C-alpha cells in the first residue's frame, strides 16, 4: 500500500518571504533593502550588549519555560498582565502558527481580510481548515465588520485582524474594533496582530491590551523583528486572557527560544532610547517621502507603520526589477492581496534619497 499524504499539505505554500540581499543577486556597489520592513538603524544597542555578554554561555540550555522572559514582559506592561498571560515563540509568525494549531482542524473555518499577511490563510490550509476572505473596503482599507460577523457560523474559530495593517500601512479605528469584539460569539477568538504598534500615532488607534484586560477572547501578536531590529534572531510573543494563554502553553514545546534570542529580547524591552530614535526617524522620513511622492504624482497610502504602499504606473514585476537594477529592493504586494502595488520600507534618509532617485529614473 502506498504512503498516504494529506491532500491539503501538498498545495503550494501561500506565503513567500522576501529575498535577502544575497538572493537579490545584484552586483551594485550599494544595495538598500527596503523590502522586508526591517529597522535600518540596526538593532537595539542594549540587546547587542546582552548578546556579547552571554555569547560564551552557549554550552548551556536556555531557560526551560521562558519564565525570565515572561516576567520581563509583565514588567514591560506595568503589571497589567501577569507573566502567565504571555506566550513566547520564535517570531510573531511562529505564534500565529501555534494559535492555528490550537484552534483549527479539518472542517473548521477562520476569517481574514485582504490585503493581508499571507500566513493568515497559509497556516490554516496546512491544517485542512477553510480560510474565508472578507476584504477590507473603501479607499482607506477599512474593516467590513458586518461582513465578518455575517460570515461567522458554528464552524468559525478564528478572526484575523492586523492593526496597523500589512501591507497597506493603514489602521483600523477603535470604533470598528469595538464593534467587532462586541459582536463575536463566545466560540470565536480574534487574533490581533499588532507587530507595528510602536509606529502608530493615530488618535483612534487601539492596541489589543484593553480587550484582553477586559477578558475578551482576543490574542495579541507581537514581534521583536521590527522596531527592536532583531529580525535575525526570530523572537516574538503573544498575550491573551489567562484561560487562553494557559491553553496555548500546553502546545508550546520546551526550550522554544534559544538563550541568545531570549537574552536579547529581555534587554531590548528596556531600550526606550532606541525605540524613540526609531520612531522619530520613521515619523520624520515618511513626511519626506510623502512630499516627494506627491511631486512625482505617485499614488500611495499614508501609513501608520514603517512602510508605505505605493501603486506605480508600470507593472509591479517590472517595477521591482528596475528598482533592483538601481540598487533598491522593494516588495511586490500581489501575494498579500494587493495586486499592482509595491510595499516600500521607510529607511534612513540616505536610503530614502536613493529610493526617490531611483524612482525618478524609472517612472
């Protein structure tokens, strides 16, 4: 009898990560990687110092149950959450996978809203679950709250929300989140991906924290890959109600995070100076980019994150290749549900000057 494979596992993966500089394969003297929303200021200095201090301890296993990390998170949130309400993993994406394994199986459903991060539909597929797309609506990519609530049935287990959203950079106002949370039945959990929250400054922006504190069925996703500049270490966390967090802990394997990643993350949580410098840079440079894009007549969406979504006048694949020939890496957004659009990370002023210079040459 031949081996039997689950048919839904043989489908092509729905998410394809951005290329590294080496994979880009350009012989340019200088490459500006504006395709992965990394921190172009580098990494948290406190995290780097912690890495240097602990580099000679690699012969020892890390903390078995990540208690030190979770206690540091409890402190970071000023005791609004207890250490037992945090779930730490190898990146925010790993947390999404953990959550889908916890709640989804064949015959169940989840809801997401395109344009959206690929794993929201990719991970459920690996479990045989059905992903329902209720697209964002209007010119500002707002949430179709009524559409989501109408799509929920007895098979629905998860609703994915990203705020600020990737790849659009837009945010969902508090009123919409309030309406959605109030309308969710008890058997549905809302996944609130807030990995770009440090950059959001809209007066009606809201994090997941007040909903979790209120005991709602909400799980927040966070990452150290963006503002903290630790993308290479792959470390993230989520937080939720005590009941949901305890359930997720049963799926989390021991020694999930390596000792250096954990040490760096704990140190990064205390690096307020670096976070301020990072946010200040993004706020300053996005104003510069808005002005230049306006001069060039390029369509774009104002952002609450560290990237800008633009719509060039030429085909997205041609745009990506021409920008790469000028030493600029950008990300096409068709796989995110935003065809003919390009996502551009906001970098240092030097990087942004180079981006605008290249843009002028190819458009």
